[in-house]
């Protein structure tokens, strides 16, 4: 389960899209402002069973 938490401008976007397609995984695309609500993102991560996501360390601490 991958979470696409970046715009198409970042190289990680390509990695996550093709990794999900290659592995047959689900790709979760949160709303553009979802990262502004740490509790909401934590709920999304738990609800969708996201196991792979790229975020900066400060946000990772908030989400977990």
C-alpha cells in the first residue's frame, strides 16, 4: 500500500506510481491539503493500511 504524498514535480512521484503499478499495489492519493492535518493523515494511514510513504522526518513524527 503506497501513499502518494507529493506532486508530479518531484522524482519520488514517478517511483511510487511505477512501484505500485509493478507490484500490483494500491496507490492512495490524499487531498492536496491533507498534510496540513496530522490527525487526519494518521487516520488515513491507519484506515487505508498504508505501509510505504515518503515524508520529511518532522511530519513522520506527527503522523505516527
